[in-house]
């Protein structure tokens, strides 16, 4: 075995800040932390609902705290950012062929946006 030490390039902890592409990528991946926390909060709400009306109302009251409102706003922004970046990546994930030709990227992306708008309007109608 050789006693030579292999070359290892030093990598800064801020390597991802050097290029916008990497910064956007890290922001998108970091958004999963907020989405996960939001999912856990909703799961806790379902658990509290199973414990009765008083427990659920206490959970609902805790969501009215200013820090909870700020967290939900940040989580919403990250969810929107995550959704729109996924829509732009969808053509790479969906390899759709029609009549022997690949479907154009803009059709896949626009289909995602149209579906997003339809589902959002439907949810608003149901909620209101």
C-alpha cells in the first residue's frame, strides 16, 4: 500500500452560495424542513381531534399565537416555491410521448399550472 496521501480539495461550507443555481437548489431542499414541520403540526391536530373537542380547541388556540402565524406564513412561502420549482422540473421527471414524439416541455409545465389553479379554486369553493 502506498504511503502517498491523496489530494483532497478543501470545500468551503458556503460552496452553495457561489452560484445561483446551487443556492436555489439548497433553498428548495431546505424547504422540506418547513413542510415536514407543518405536516407534523397538522398530524398533531388530528391527534388532538381524536382526544375530544376541548383538546382540539386548545390546539386551534395555539395556532393563533403570532409565532405560529409567522411559521405558517413562512411554510406557505416555501410550499409555493417548492411547487413552482417542481413544475419547472416536471418535464425531466415525466417522459411523455405522443405518436412517437416527446411532448413539449411547455405543455407539461402549463398542464401542471392549470391543474394547480383548478385544484386551488376547487379548494377555495369548498372552504368558503
